[in-house]
């Protein structure tokens, strides 16, 4: 846990997080000399965004995929996945020494510490009291909430650190695990505060009230607070701020980035400081001349995901590609199904410079959250059918209300889960969905897909052994002891 204090010492380490560190002491600015102006506060909040989504293998630039999604029925380490720890996750033979777990933990608490810095220093400065300053505090709270939401789902009881670490004392560094319920309460409180943010932000990728409400509905859903999840997702739906694109392809169209369906997305701009979407490269083929793919992320064929799509489903050949036209010789090359949402035709020679964003929450998911929550609360009502059928209508597949009008509550639940699976492929959703259904469901799904090493403990990941060795007060996830 000692590493989380680094960013409390020098604020420039935050602002320059993506660049090699200059060790010249004249370049350092202590936090006591920073956060003097709204511009300082803005830089501090941007630094939180940079912590979770900037260069290769940050949380929302592939790390979640290779750390968690590999351990599902839909994905596996591709033929060119070079990291043994990633292959272990794919095979569910990982343990507490896995370096991907170390990165999940380190990067998450790095981002949390940056958020704490911003929240404390902006809130405690009487000169920073404009509406803009208040919005920046709430944006930092949102980002802290999303980081804790991930952590509590991955690791269960985790340390709940809410203020800047200002001392290297044992009591400050050797923090204990907080109960899941306490972590969730803090997540809820931070997101409720963030609901006061503007409905529209002038800069793409910044946090809005709609993003706070949408993520909060997802938090409630995960906690099985069905009524609250239904109410909050309905607020987003009824606001009319968001809608589905008529064409599913536009969700992943560079020209339609941050459009009406995108509530909050990881922002990518290729050929700019290497801030392209790495998922495009790691899913792209290696066998097509002129396309320099890496093929490190692959479809787990035994899971049957590709076959789960009807041939008429308009999502199928946006989600997957089964052929590519070579930019070198103009020929069409057949390939096994490759994930295709993020491949950018503008950068075939360097797919990792894709400018396509990765959705973190979009309107289609809010509709599915609402459908699921209503069903859990009241059974498959007309409102629940209507929400899921909006997604199915756009996909061009038969309406659930037509094909299964008398479906049971249990079958409706499974229908929504299958819709989530198909709608949200390669969007960092599958592991979370499987895990929240519980150990029995998780294990059954993975074993049916041929991942026979699946065990009940895999609904969490192990806290890194490195952290346990550094902090004697930190306790391992019970099933991983």
C-alpha cells in the first residue's frame, strides 16, 4: 500500500503521469503550493482521468480486458498473448502472484489517491468556491466511485481510503479491509453527489449528471436494490437526454463519437501521444497483408458467443469480422471470427492507433438495467418488455414480447442476460455480469464453455500477495486464503 502515497508528495507526478519523470527537484510542486486556482483544480481532475485511461494497459485501455475478461466464457488469450499471467487468467489458473492483479490494484488506488487529492484540496480551499470548483469536486467523486465500484466487485472487502495520504506512519499505510457494504455506501454517496453535475459537459469524456445516474443505477442493480435501480435508470430514460442510435454500427463509428447513445466513454484519439485504443490492435488479425494486428485477445469458441447471434442480428458483423480487405493488395481474406468493434479502417498499419472510443456506460445498457430491475421487482411487466425490446428492435431481431409474451420471471432474467451478453461484447462487462449472478451460475457457465478449472472462488480475484506482504493488516479474500 505504500505506493499510494507517492502522488500526495508531488502534484506534478499527477499531471505528468503519462511522461517519463524528470528527477530535477526544481520541477516538483508540493500540493500545499498547488490547488490555488480553478485551473489548478482542473488539472488535478484531469489527472484522475489520465490514471484510468491514457496509454497502453491503463485500466480502460485494455487492462480490464486482460485482467478480468479473459477469465470468462467469451474470451481467451489469443495466439500472440505473450504474458504468462494473462494466459493463466484465461485458463483460470491464476493466483495472488499474478502481475495483472498487481496492476489492477495499483492503478485503481493510484486513481483513488489522485481523486482524494483533488477532493480534499479543492474542498478545503475557501478561494475555490465557484460552481466550476464544486463541479470538479463532484467529478472527482464520480471517478473515485467508479474505481471503488470495480475494486469491490473484483476483490470484495477492500481498504476504503477517502483522504490524501500525508504521512508514512504505519497507521496511515497499513490500512485494513473495509466491509463490502461500507464500500458500497461510499460509492453510492459519491455518485449521489455527482448527480449535481451539469447535464451536458463542453468537453467530451467529462462526467455528466446522466453518467452519475446511469452508473448509480448499475451499482444498485449489482447490490440487488431492485426498486432503486429501476427508479434511477428510469430517470435517465425519462430525461430524453439519451437515445439509441438507429444504426448499431454508429455506436462504434469515429464520426459519431460521443453521440446520443454515449453516456460516458473512454476517449481515444489515434496518432496522438500513442493514445489509441489498444483493443483494436489486440483483436486484429495477423494474417492479412497490411493489417498489423496482434491477435492477443481471442474469441473463446467453446463459449458459443458467435453462434448465439442470429444471422439476421444486425450486431453480429459489427461485433465480429469474418473477413478483411487487405489495404496492401485489395484482396479479401477470410478469418475466424475476430472482435471488430474497435478496428479503425483509418489505421490498418497500426491498429493500436484506433480513434474509436470504448463505451463504459451507454443508453442501451441503461435500458437493459431497467428491464432487469423491473423484472426482479415485479416480474416481466409491459415496461420491462418494452425496455429490452427497444434494444432488440435496433438489432433487427424479433421482439421478446412477441416471441415469449408469457415468459416466466426466471426466463425473462435469463433473456435479459443473454441480451446483455450480445449487446455489450468486448465492452468490459461479461466478468462483472457472470460474477454478480453468484458462484453457481459463474461456474456452470464457464464449465459449459470448456473452462473446467472454474471454481466458486473465481467470482472474486485474489488480492495481490505483494500488497499482503507490505501491509500486515490487509486480509486476503476468504476463498483465496
